[in-house]
C-alpha cells in the first residue's frame, strides 16, 4: 500500500504545534488549524501536479529536497523554537512562491477566506508548512531509496489521498476559482468515486425494495388464495346446513299438521 504523505505531515501537526504556529503569527489556534487543513493538501497537491506535468520538475524537486534539514520530518515543533519559525517562514515562502508562481497571492487569499485567518497569517503559516511537506517527501525518498522515477511514482500515488484530505469548503473554492486545475482534478476524481459509491448504494436500495415488493406481492397472493379457499369451504358448509335444515322441515311438517288436527278434534269433541 502506498504511503500516505498527508497523514505523515499531519502527524507532526498536533495541538501544541498548532498553538506554536498560531502564536508565531498572532493567529488563533482554530484559524491556524483551518489554514493547515486547507494548506497541507493544497501544497502537496501542487507539488504532485507540477511533477506529473513537467518533465523537469522531478529533478528540481530532488534538488530542493537536498536543501531541507532532515530533522524537520521528525521534530517540526523543535524547528519552530527560538528564531526557527521566522527562518522557516522565510525559506518556505520562497519555495512556495516558486511552486505556485503567479497563483500564490490568489491561493493565499482563498485559504484566508476559507480559514478566517488574515491573509498575512495564512501566508506565513503556509510558508512554514512548505519545508515540512518537503522534509516528509525527502525522508520517504531516502527511506525507500527512490530514484527520480520512483519519486514521481510515489507522488503520483498520492492523488486520491490528497483529494480526500481537502476540506469540502476549500475544495469548492478551488474548483470554482479555476486556479491550480491539476489539484482541482484530484478533487474531481474523488468526487467521481463518491458518485459511483452513491450510485451503487442507490442500486442496492432499489434492488432491496424490489425484492421486498415481490415478497409482499407473493404473500398477499397467498393470503388471498387461502381466504378464497376458506370462503368457498364456508359457503359449501352453509349450503349443506341449509339443505339439511330444509329436509328436516319437510319431515316434520306432516307430523305437525296431524298434531294440529288432533288438537282441533279434541277441542270440538269436548
């Protein structure tokens, strides 16, 4: 199974680190968390898209990875101590600008709008996240002993995970903006899978409803047949009873008449 770079990055971004990041830029922990939630998949998605679409990008990325301190992938909070946050922001901001190019200002605006953080805070936090994302990628490249082709393959395998990690509100903004279409395409792929899953679920529900309707129809038909049989039996029994009653009356009628005649004779003879 492919490594999940999003999870590896987020593992370095616990509550205490978010407090540090927010404190470094004068932003609330809540807003900082939202910047991180939108920023990590946006940064990684942009890297993946760039490497996938530009034949020279993998070599440039590999060169950038060589300049990243290996310790950042294991101790990001330590790298933020002292003047570390300012140093990370400075170096990361330059790397981020090289990655996003002319789109950087608009992307920062979008993340600021999504998170509620100021544009300045959003830009600073993204700058500090950039070296962390690169440090995680570099560590995986070394641990897996990947050449450039292997690095590209590893990054290409992140697309679905990036799409799944992007917050829906940020994904909507990104899709509507037309910025970073390669990253938006990762969201489309994820949406397509969700649509397929929803369609499969709807088919399953429809099939179950159809089966239930067939079963109910069969049960109703059986009940109707049994009721008809019972009614026929009851009618036959009633007919037999009526017939028996009529026969009894015919036998008793002459006796009744004879008794009446005898009673009348006795009355007039006395």
